[in-house]
C-alpha cells in the first residue's frame, strides 16, 4: 500500500534547547519518508529564541511556522494548527523529546482501521505521581462516560483522519486543558473508530511542564467541571 501524506504538527513554546534536534529527528524519520507530507510548527509566543530557530528551519526544511506573538494556550494553538492542515491524515506529537519518532509507524500502519489512534504511554520515565494520576483519571473516564479501551486519553502522541477534523475539531471544543481527552470522548460518542497503541515515553529534558504538585487540587477541580459539562452535553446516563 502506498504511503499517504500526513500533516505533522508540533506545538512549541520556549523549546530553544531541544526543538531543532527534535524537528530534525521527526523530519528524517517521518516527513522525508512520505512524499507530500507537511510539517507544521505552531509556535506560541516564545521568548527564549525558539522563534528565531523556527524561522531559520522554515527556510532550510520548508516547515510551516505558525507564529503568534501572544500566547494562545495549548488548546487554542492545537485547534488552529489542526484546522490549517491540508492532508487527510494528521499526526500530532508533544515536544520536549518525550516521544520516539519511530513509534509513529505503529500508529500509521493502522490508519485504515481506525479514525483516531492514540499512543498509549508505556515504560514511562516521568514522575510516579503523574503515572498514578493518569491511571485514576482514565479509570474515571471509563466509568463516568461508560467507554471501553480508554487508558491514555490525554496522550500527546496521536494520528487521526479528516473525519475527526470534520466531526470533532470543526465544532467548539471547550476544554482549556486536557483537550486531548475531550477529542477522544467526542470521537467515541460520534461513533468514529478509536484505538490505543503502546508507545515509549520519556521524561522531558530540563524542567517539567506538567502540572506542579501543589496545583493538582485546583486542576482536578477544573477538569472535573469540564468533564461534568461534557457528560451533560453528550447525554451520558448515570
């Protein structure tokens, strides 16, 4: 089967220490091997030199640099980047050297079977408390929304097709954080095909961008509010 082009999306905010190496790695392992593919970097108001690096790489590699001087936030930047993609398959990966680009092919080989394929993080090297939170968060999703096979709904490593763009991203996504979970739940409730594939996951180089431990209670309260509103909208029965 011929390889079908993809739109590869990164979000970047103050990633000057790692972004060039990461772009080179994903470009060589994925984009260069699938003719017609594009590489979109949604750069969200960086102040550490990331902008200048991306401007140079846009000339050298032909990447598409979507630049905003003011911060949009993760959710808005992701939605805008997805809507700008031209290809029928869109691959998104978090930055920070947390993922192995070679794992992309595990998702890509299943693109005809499923509409949204999420990389389920395995052999994790991040903090133990984050692994525990991930486990109970996804357990809560499975019970509350009565969905099966959802074990890493907010994973930042995923491949989806134009059906997900049209049915999910084209509507009003509302989560300010954990938007990946909202996309998964809306995809499932639209009747689209969903699966998870095991992928490697490494601890971010440098300072973690995850929720600080002391901020977890506040974050939990906000996420539960978002999930409660989504449950009501989707008419999930108790």
